[in-house]
C-alpha cells in the first residue's frame, strides 16, 4: 500500500490530552517503520503541548476547536493540507471532523476504523477501514498500522514535554513541593460521572502518609478544579498539599518525579504513564481494561462498569465511582508500591 519508502503521512488526532498521549506510540511506530517518511500531526492546542519537539514528528499543525466551522475555514484547511501532498492519512480519533481533515488533505490512502470505533461519518470519509479487536486504546490505535504491513512495535512514548520545565523544576521554592518522595493525587476529570469524592481522596492520602510516609500533592487547572483540590487538602489532616499553578510541561515534571500517581481516568493519568510513573486509576463510566494505564506495574480499580453510550455515560451520575471504596484504592496503592520494591524513608527522631 505504501508506494515508496519516504511517504508523507498525516495523523488526525485532534483532541483530547489523554487520547493524544495514547496515540504517540502509533507515531513512534510509523517512524520506526518508515524512517524517511515526513510525518505531520494535526491537533488542537491542548494536545499539541505534549507533541512539541517530539523526535518522531516532522511537523505539528495546530488547529482551533471547531476548526471546520465555516466554508472559508474548510477551504483554507483544504488548501493548506493539499499543499503537503500527503500519501497516507491515519484517523485514530474516528470522528467526522478528524476524518474530514484527512479527506480534505487529498491523501489517496485514508486509514480509519470500521464501526463501532469509527463513529459518525468517519467510515464514509476513510477508504481503508480496520476492524478493531484490541482491548486497550493504545493497542487499538496501533491496529491502524495493519494496512501498512508495519511490524508490531514495542510501545513507547518518548515525550520530552517535562524537559521544557527544567528551569522551573530546579527552583524548589517556586514549585513548593515536598523535598522527599511524594504521590500525585488527581481528583479532576472531564466528566462529572468520572469523579470520586474529595473526602475519599483525602482518606487515601492519610493512609499513604501513615503507612508509606508519602505526602500527596494535588494538582489542579482552573477555578473549579482548584476548589476540589483545596477540599482534599483541607480534610487530609496534613497528608496532602496543594500543587502550585502549573502548565502541562510543569505538570509532566511534577508527575515524572512522583513515586506514585493516584487519580481518575483523565489526561493527567496518561501523562503519568508516559512519564514512566506507576499509577493507580479509578474507573466507573469508562472500562479499566480499555482506558486504564497502559503497561505493567499499574493498577486499575473498578467496582463495576456503568454501561451506556458515550453521551449517556458522560451525563450519568457517578454512582459507579462511588461504589469504589477507600480500602480498594489503598489496597491497589499497596500493591503498586510493594511490587516496585518501594521502601518508605526512615523518619528521623524529633
């Protein structure tokens, strides 16, 4: 299907942060399979932040949300994309907007998913359809390599995003983080149905402090997330502390240095995985096997799965999350810390 060894390849994974991160192994696999290819990724601003300066990427095209909101916008992006003379477009997102950008590019080979993973009009706009059988999202995206006869790769992320925060990291007084090892505890999520209660996060932080001598750092982004983070800190009896305001790069640096990540199914979870940090994730309206942390050394906690369409699950209550007990999460934390041979530091005598 690939006519030459240096094809021009387009990836149309526009959003969200976690999904863009989970697509990066596909990018690396394309670079391995076609070392001389020119690879372009088109993404919205948030996802683009983790892709900047990636060694497998030749060009990053940043588009606004609702990029194709008008006829002039469609014509603009058609002209810009077709000027690149793409041979192949890959559509991991599987939506009309992502598939339409591939179609507008004029790429003769447009690889996407068959239904149900190919949604809306994407199966009509893509002309090479892959019937996915993989469970985890990362493996599913890699299935798009099948029509290209590319070898199955070893999954790697190779994100350099934390390096951009190196000067900030070196200023310990600025970042106001524990000087010893710590846990990153993230209560935020894009859907209310993915949220767990701040009080329970605080209880987990107390157990981690008492049993493992680990302080929990709680990041946030925006006023609403800060309120939740402050609630955790307020009832943690000193076991948790509020993270300073952070960019995506700074959050990556905080996560990279953490001993453990504990949180909901959200973008920062997958950022932690990419940074090589062991994770404990909580799942209710998302399947742990599908969207949990990829690879070994992690634990995903799920009491039961709250079924329904994406829209229905997004609008649902968080009853499946509330079915997860503090003991379940603490047990998962114990398993991860014990498996990684982590020993708490000896407390100095007063």
